[in-house]
C-alpha cells in the first residue's frame, strides 16, 4: 500500500528503487566496498527481522495486546530505525537481480512494520484523548509563549509546587504523545504508507472536534427555523453561540491546527488535508449561524445582538485568518466574511427602519403636564446603547455615507456626514437620529393649547436628550460643542416658558412697585396680583419637570422675577392698608408665602381651591407688622 499524497504511490517497488540505481553512490569507485556494505546490510536486516517479527500483532497474543511505545520507548525508537534500514535494503535489493527473494522478504517485513505502526498510532491517539484535546494543546501553547516572554522576570508568580508538578506531568505526557505520533507519521509517510495513518487520524480527531462543538451547545438552525422561534429564545442561542465561537477559535480549532502541524510536520499536503477535513465543516457551521440570524425579521431590539455577533467575528478574524490559512479552508474564511457582510446589512437595515419608525410616529396625545415623551425616552435609550458600539458601527457604515430622505436640513448637523473619517461619519449619523427626534418633538409641542406648556415640554425633552447623551459614550461622538449648544436651547425654552406663563402676574404689579399710589389703586393692584398669581398657580400645579436640578433652576428663576417686586410693593403699602377691613381679602399673599407656593410646583400633583386657600392666612402676619 502506498500513500495517496505521493507521486510514487502507484509505482511498483522495482520502479521506485531503480530510479536510485544510477545515482553517484553506485559508481565504479564504490564497488570495492560492496561486499562489506552488503554484509552490514544483512546484519541490519537480521536485526530488523527479529524485532519486527516480535511485534507482529498476528504472531503472538503479547504483541496484539501490548503497546510498543508504552512498553519500551527505547525499543520503539529501534523499531523506527529498523524500518529505515529495511527501506535502505530494498533500495539495494532492487538493483540486484539475484536478490529478488530478499526484496520480497523485505516487503513483507515492511508491511508487518506498517501494520504495527498503524496499530500504535491508533492506540496513542485513543489513549491520549485527554492530553491531546485541542483546549489543552492551545492552552499549553499560550502558556509556553507566556513563559518565554517572562522567563527573565524575577517578580513572576511562583506556582504551587504540587500544582506545578501536576501540570508538568500532563505537559510531559502530551509532548511524548505528540513526539511519538510525529515519529510514526514521519516513518509511515517516508515509507509510502501515509494514507493509513491519515485515515485513522481524521476519524479520531474529527470525532473529538465534533464532540467539542456539540458540548458547547450550538444547534444547527436555518433562518426558517429561527424565524419560528420567539426572539427571547433566539437571543439565548446567540449568547451560547458567542461563547462557542470564542472557545472554538481560540481553543478548539487553534489546538487542532497546532496538533496537525506538529504530527504531520513531514508533509504540508497531508497536514492541510487532515486539518481541513477535521475542522472545516464544524467551522463553517459555526460561522454560518450569524448569517442565518441576519435573515430573521428585522426589528430595533434585534440590533444589539447583530452587533454583538459582528463584534466577536471581527475580534476573532485575525485568528480565523491564521488558523484557516490553507487554500482548502478558504471557504471558512469566506463564510466568516459573508456573515460579517450579512450582519452589516442587517444593522444598516435596522437603523434605517428605526429612523423611519421615528418619522412615522403619529401619536396625537399630549404628555400630561409637559413631561418627557415616551418617544424621547425610547429613542435616547436606544441611541445610548448604540453608542457602546460606535467603533463597530463606524466600520459597518464606513462605505455608506448618510443619505437623508426627509426635508430636514442636514446643514444643521455639527458633524459633517461627508467626512472621510469613519468616526466623524458615524457621529453625524447619531446626530441625525437625534435631530429627527427633536423635529418630531417640535410637532408634538404644538398639540398643547397653552403655549407656555409647550415650551416647558420642549425644555423637559431637550434636557432629557442632552442629559442622556452626556451620560453615555455618545458624548464623545457628538462633542462638547453640540452638548453646550443644546443646553443653551434648554435655557431658551425655559425662559420662553417663564415669559409666557408669568407675564400676567408681573404685569399686575405697578411698573415701579415703590411709587406713590392712592389706597384704592394699591388695593386694585393687590387684587389683580391675587387673581393672576392664583390663576397661574392653579394652572401650573399639574405641570411637571421630572428632573430635580432643572426643576429647582426654574423655580429659583421664577421666584427672582416675582418675589422681589412684590415684596417691595407689599412693604410699601402694608402700613397704609393695615386698618383696611377684610384685609385678608385684599392682601392674600405674604412675600414668604409666594416662595412656598412656588416650591410646590412642577410635581404634577395639582391643587384644589385657590392658591391662598392652600396656605395659612396672611392676615395675622400683616396685622402683626
């Protein structure tokens, strides 16, 4: 039997060895030493005959059940050397027509030896499954690399003696097993019997790889199968896959490649053939899973799982490219690229659908009290999560510049969508999504009949947008200028709210609160102020500012505008009106009370009755003063 991986595999022994008979070693200058060489050859053949016959599995029960490499490593090395001696003898006999019977005997010994080595090869692979599992091989390779780079570090941690000895023992057994396998394959391949050991190796090692993938819990599911499952189930399968692909590439496939390279170092062709047949199908199956998922129905919540899978394949790509570098495994690299392309398509489609859904939102119900709209919360939470994937998104959208299908002004963007920098490009896309949201909010503000409330609504929502952006990685994309600019807009909205909501209250007081007025005019001013403040307070008691800092800022700003002029007017005319009957009807508010009333605002709780009715009467205070 001859190896399929060699050109001489179909040649007869006589044809194979006759090609060497015309070599310089057979020149006339070498003939005087022929008898001595023949004598030595006969001696080596006699020794080989004895040793190989001893380990013939068909000659004794001892040879059938005993492992040569386990029983006597020295004799195993001698056995390998004897095979080389038989090869040399066959070369010699084929050139001597009178040695035909010796050539036949040598061929018989070679077949016995190959049968023995085939048996040893199987036993070593089968009995060392634990020591030769890909995870362990990959881990030992990494450990060896680490040791080589830190061997001179005097501060390196010292491993516990018992644990260290156990590790060394396992490593030693694994190294011996790989060395034995390599010596057997080298011997069998050089003898033209590579096919036999390759067949055994592929069967055993493929079963190990397939079992490893199975234990990682990955199921082979088509896009049709996945579409029949609920998304929560698919998400769980994606999480399992992410762990599985990391372990498979970094340990399973990496370890198998290392083992193949070492065991079949004598033949690049056999090395490639073995690794390809053992790992290719499993790798294609694993790397094909994201492609199947990408074909599922698109929805915004699926985006992050698409990105997770894209991220892990991108991270593993250098190792995938290195491990599956053979031409016969190029299909694995192609599958990885295909999955990346399909996932990228899915992400771009999902982002487009997300933007479209925002623009199509047609809810006409105003948020009570001008609070933060659910659309604002949903979009900004989504955008902030996307910010965690900005690097991946920059890669996915690198060749897809921002193209808008709406009349919204792109010129409003701080970040140019035409920038060649991928990060600037993705920053423009984030800014665009937020701009679409803000334009939708402008439309929803018009649903409020009270203009002041519409401004409060815009202030609340823009403040939420800026706060969320500043609190996540999106802030690095949008930049401080964008954040500051929109914080200024929040202040403009609150200023507009204050002007529209409290203008009547301020106008109810005289332009100069300390100017001399007749008692009747002063009383009329108090009554006007009472009515305006009471109306404003009752109206705004159901309005809300959810964020505490903004709420306090607005209250302080209102108090600074109203309380000082009212206090000046109050102090000016309190003595004049002190003897006025029913003073509590005319002067319903003390300056201190105004601040208390204002402190109750923007919680959305509402009040019953008038503003003055919610607090203690100020008549006693006025009288006391």
